[in-house]
């Protein structure tokens, strides 16, 4: 199919299915993934997802994490303290162990099993936030704890992804290498933040002198791409660099304006192509063939978050019911989980089979969260 027609079909499908999903009370991203499944080999086999479209999809991933960085409040991040760290850390550790153990038990190779564990760690709080807002529970102590822990969770998920990609590049999974990688990641973040913060502000301020339309937006995209390149150069995932670039740009005077422009650009074109592409590369026949493993993997993803975040809640002096509510609120995986699965596939760590199972888990956790949240908050 001609690339222009393919993009046209992808974009209109993304918007129509996203709208339908949101009308049914689910995230638009879920509908866009389902749209991709319909267009892909599972049903119509209508899109080929060639090299040109794949490049746009990869830029969508980078832009999504750049936006996550732009919308990260560093001051709030510093204030969340021990409770959010405990909830997020245990909410990452328990699902990771569950995912890795069950994949290893089912016969998946070590690196692939680690990545399947890694995909389980990410939390997407956007769905939870919308449900709690509808229930007028977002501004409660539990709602605040979920939102704060989600910030920490996102950073931990990105770090885990970076470690796994770097481990795959170096061809080893030894504990000593993990320690070295953690030091490298910390140094990359610290040096980039301390040195880049002032430089990025000056560059964006200077860009005002170029009297052309959207120069500041263009310069911010250049910063995003340079940091993505630097991250890859140091054998760290490109999305880590993009996320850090977003944090740095967020500290500039033009942050709000840039965020609005990137949202417009990203969600009008690049991000829908990425999300539909996730669905198009998901083979429903493979998921059905996987049968028991896909079911067990998805169930452990749900139970792992409830147990991990719930224990973190109890240790943070929340009541058992409040801790359960926190655990349920941290169940859904969307953006970061999709990105991790997509990168695992592109790096050759995940096969089409394991990728499809990971996407099935993401969709399952998204579907069960709204009713479980309403049930958890209806009990006193």
C-alpha cells in the first residue's frame, strides 16, 4: 500500500477508535491499539507498517516520553517523600519478580523473561485519575498517594527499561554489570540535569531572536532529539534521554507554550501512528495460541500491583482498605508499558509471540481497572 494512503488510514482509525473508546469510559489509547489490531494481521491485514511509517512511530515514542518529562513537576517529585517511594518501589519489584519467574517457568530465555518482567512494572495513572475524578475521590489522601507514587513509578520503569536494553546490548545479565549500569544511568541523569539545565534555558531564550514561526518549538524538538541521541550513544534507551530533555525544557520560561505545541503535534500525527502500530504488530492468533500463559501473565500483572503497592501502603501507615484502593489504582499499564514492549520488540529481545502477550496484558489491566476501582471505593 502507498505510504500516504497507509498513514491516512492509520490516522482516521486512531481518531475514530480513540473516540469510541473514550465514549465507553476507557482511555483513547486503548481504542487506538484495538484499531491497530483490526488493521493488522489479526483481522484485515490492511497495513504493512513499512520503514517510513515505522520511523514516524519511533518518533511518536520519543515524543510521548518528552511530554512525560515536560509534565513532571520536579518540586512535587521532591516533596512526595517516603510513602510514594515505598508504594512505587514495591509496586515495581513484586510484578517484576512475578513476571520474570512465570516467564522463566514457562520456558522463555533469560533476557526475554527479564523483559516480560520489566513490562509488568509500568503504571499508567491517567485512567485511574479520570475514574477517581468522576467519583470525586481524586483529592483524597489515597488519590494523592496514587498520583505521587505514579511519578516515582514512571521514573523507576524508565530506569528498568534502560538497564534491560543496556544489558541486552552488552550481552550479559550479571549483578556487577547492573551496578555499573545504575551508576552510568545516575551519572547521565545527574550530569545532564546539572549541566543541561542552564544550557537548555539559554538556548531556548536565544531562539526568540530568530524571527520565524514556531522557532522555540523547533529548538525544543532539537533538544529532545539530541538528548535521545546522547542516551543511545551512552548505551541508554533513547526514551530516557527524551524524558530527561522534557524535564529540562519544563524548567524554561516557554515550558507551557512548548508543551501545548508538542501535544498538538504529537497527538495529531506521531503518537496515534505509534499506538495503532502497537496494535498492528500484535497478533491476536498468537495470544490465543499462548492460552494459559497469557492468562496467568495478565492475572499476575494485576495481583502483583495490588500486593506490592498494598504492602507499600500499609508500611506508609494507610489502613488495609486504603492500601487495597492504592493497589487497585496502580493496576493499569498503558503508555510506558506499551513503550517498553515496543522497544523490546525493536531490540530483538521480545519475539512476536511475547510482544503480543505483553500487549494483551496491557489491555487486560486497562479493562479491569474501572470496575475494580469502583468496587474498592464503594467498600468502607
